[in-house]
């Protein structure tokens, strides 16, 4: 059972990482990176690394996508002012 969870988590990680690379819109990339962070946290939990999973959930699932979204918002505001 545990091996099946690890395999499914690995497939989800590979799929979401591929989607993150292929998506061109920065806002969607940030959202896909949030999903990737959560899936990685699930994978780390499945391989008995709960401390790493909590760190991944906080940084990769919440903080990094939030910072990317804020940066995209700021860049879009600056482009609007220059016109």
C-alpha cells in the first residue's frame, strides 16, 4: 500500500512539474507551483519525512507562489503606468 502511494505521488510530481514548465502565463505558473509544492509535501510524508514535508508545504506550497504572484502584480502595475 505504501509503495503505491509513493508511486502515485511520484507520478503527480512529474506531471505537475511538467505542467509548470509548459505553462506560459506567470500567474498560472505560480498556481501550478503551489500545486507542485503540495504534491511534494505529500510525497515527503509518504516516505516518512514529515519535517521536510512541513517545510515544503510552507515554502513551496504557500510562500514561493505568493511571492511570485506579488512580483507579477507589481510588474503589471509598472507597465500600466509607463503607457
